[in-house]
C-alpha cells in the first residue's frame, strides 16, 4: 500500500480506483438481449417464468449459470502499488 512520501488518503484512492475499474468492466459486459428461451440452451431444463421476466434474453437455467460461473478464472489485475518486487517480475 501507499507509504513513505505518499499523500494522505492515497490508500483509499487506490482502493476506489480498483473498485471503479472493476465496476466499469462489469457494466461493459454484454447483457442478454432478445427473447428469453423457455428451456435452457445447455441442459434443456425449463427456465422458470419469473427468471425469464427478471432477465430478458436469458438463455441458461440457474444451475448452468452457476456451473459456468464456478469455472471462472480470475484475471490478473493492475498492480497500483508499484513496489520494487512488482517491478522486478
């Protein structure tokens, strides 16, 4: 984290910048569009009407979405610290 000659509040600014970057990335993700499917595109199980109304353009059931999200691999973030260790890599 910020230290040494860093100005007051530098740590908070780093945290806020990271949060804002992630929020912008999430907002930029494509949302489903079009008509919702009545059955899941992966497993063919029926998609409940409430889910189709809540998420227009939904294509997957909750179980398939959860399974896909569990396979998510974290991506490398930006090192805002600029420590010597990070410079050497």
